[in-house]
């Protein structure tokens, strides 16, 4: 397995994984989202996570581990690598919305917050305005 930054030709594989995990793909643009991924020996993307950068705030998104590879620690590896990358580019806090992984993110140091407390730059993203329903849990983490 290989942990690395995504390249342009990885976008289709990332989208395939996100769809297999029932996550939105409508606004996956490599120029907008920085992705880390884990690929298997056959170059299949088996885990990914990304963030959008808004000054010192990051919108954490598109976190997925292939169903056949879950419970192997890949999520922890990719989350740690993405947090390190984000800190290196000046991100101080991650924001995310989730419908299904609240307990997972709580176990990784994220806290539940009110959507109205998100910085305006985060509130204006497509994740907040149209992609995730109002019922999605908003979470933050100082990184």
C-alpha cells in the first residue's frame, strides 16, 4: 500500500471510491480540494480524504475507506497525514459535516458544534449550502 498526495489522474478513482461509500461527488474538483490517498498494489484507491483551504480554516471532506478495507487503521493513517499536510500550509482548524460518522470523528478529537458558529467562509461552501442536509452534524477540530 502507498500513502501519497493525489495526482490529476487519480480523480476518477477517488470519485469511484466516494460513490462506493455513498458520499457526494458532484463538486470534486482537484483544483479546489487537496487530497491524500492510499492506493493498493494495483493502484486502486482504497482510502482518501481531502480538504478545501480558506485562509487558516480547512473544510475536511470526502473521507472514505473502501468497505472491504475498513477496521484496518487506514482511516487513522490518512487522517493523520492530512492533518499534517494542513498544518504545513497554515490550516489551524478543520470543519466537517457528517451524516454517518459522528462517533468516529468524536473518537479522533473532533467536537460537535453549531453550524451557525462556522466561519462565514466555511458556511458559504457548497458542502454547507447544498451538498449536506441541515440534519448533518457539524464538527470542528483544532489541528
